[in-house]
């Protein structure tokens, strides 16, 4: 099942037949690039939604960082040399463990800055290009997709609290 538009922002998920009802597979799409592995079993109402909610809570990018290229910004945040880098870090969960992901907001857009860090463990990551990617989506679009996913999970009985 895909909620949203992969060309803009979408969440892909499926339930597992071999595990409890709230377990399955998830992946996030930003401008036709996926983040996460679709081969790692996760708690959909936990790990997937928690990661998406980290995106919703993205902070405004500091003025002194706006002039950096995507590679410069990624390197600065990932190095830990920037004192406030943790406020942009997406901790994610097991399905995003092989990625380093940073997110921030600027002018009603949510920006995603990421790179795959390991491609040899999950088959769907084997051909993932290890470049730094930066994409943005309207924050309203992000929120609508997440709200729709929460509603679907609620209607299916796997989301207990909203």
C-alpha cells in the first residue's frame, strides 16, 4: 500500500502474514527516492509512525547553515562539530538504520538530507547510490500523508492512541 505520491512524498507499507497484525514493512519516498529498507520487519504503528513524526517535528534551519551545499551541510551535521546538529538528526528505527538522515524546515518546506551508510545487508539497498541526497516537500503535504496513514492504521485497529 502506498499513501501519497512517490514523486513528492509517500509512505509505502505492507502487513506481514507471519507476524502480529501491527508488524510489517515500511519505506518512505521523497521525490522518487526511498529511505529505509522494505525487507526489515518492523512495528508499523511504532517504528514507521515514530520516524514520520520525527519529520513532523523538524526544526527551522539556522541562518548560518543556509548557504552550505548539501554535501557541506551533511558533512558538518554528521561530523558532530556543529553544536546543534542533534536537533536535525532523525534517529529513526531499524528500517532506517542503514541511513544517516537529517531533516529541517524552511519557508513552509520540510527538507530531507540523507545518505545510505550500508548497502550490503538488505537486498533492496544493494544498488543504492551512496551519494548525499537533499529534497524538500511542502510541509502541508508531509502532514497530510502522515495524517492519512494514522487514519488508516486507526481504522485497521493497529493504532491504539491518536
